[in-house]
C-alpha cells in the first residue's frame, strides 16, 4: 500500500462486523500465530473504492477474511527493533 509510510508488520486486527441494520453484531479478533493466521496485510483495490484501505487475513496461501477501514476497530503492529 503506498498511501501510508508504516513499514511495521501487522500482528493483530479487531473488526466490528456489521450484519443487521448498521449495528455491530460481532467483534472479530485476528492475530498472527493464532487459529492458523500466518499474516495480515494492508492493500488497496482498484476502481470505485480505490482510496479506501483494506486489510486481508491469511492462513498460509488462503485468504480467509478481508475488511475495509470502515469496519476496523484497531490494528496492532510488530515493534521495530
């Protein structure tokens, strides 16, 4: 993603899933190293929503979840040493 200068690895992600009537129905927590999660990456999409940051959750080579910034509650970064 080129819109930000953060170079740290993302290690956790909290998401409020909106399922009914714009009310948060569930909060999901994704952490690298837990439940098979191998990485969380920031990216953008082309087209109409190109300026909205997204995060994608991976288990090995399988993408298991994808969220836009509107549903993200918090993001944790690996400390640089």
